[in-house]
């Protein structure tokens, strides 16, 4: 990602990324002021499995709750936990 305004760019406000995986679109959004991370996408395992996530991110870590959806119905929950 390069610094600028618009999709697939970052700046002091955060970033919004959207890209196509093998199965569909993936979106990741980060609001720097609020420290909020969110997004959704289609699993590389198959188009019937999608996910949505929301949580917090800073320069040291990211943590989000993930809802996994199968054929449009809630299926499972997970946690995204990353540390620098």
C-alpha cells in the first residue's frame, strides 16, 4: 500500500483495502484515530464460507472477533490475535 487518499492507500486517518481473492472480494478497514479494525471477505476454502471481523489495532497488536458464516447462516466464531 502506498501513502495517499482513497482505496488501497494509507494515510494518518488509517486505511481501506479491498482486493480479490481466488473466491471473492476481501475488505479491511482501519480507523487510526479510534484504533478500530474491521472487514469481511470470502474464505479461500470456498465461496459458501464468508467472514466478518471487528476489533482494535495499534502499533503493537491487533485483536478482533471473527464471525464465520456458512451459506448465509452463522456457523462459528473465532478470534484474530496478532502481535508485533
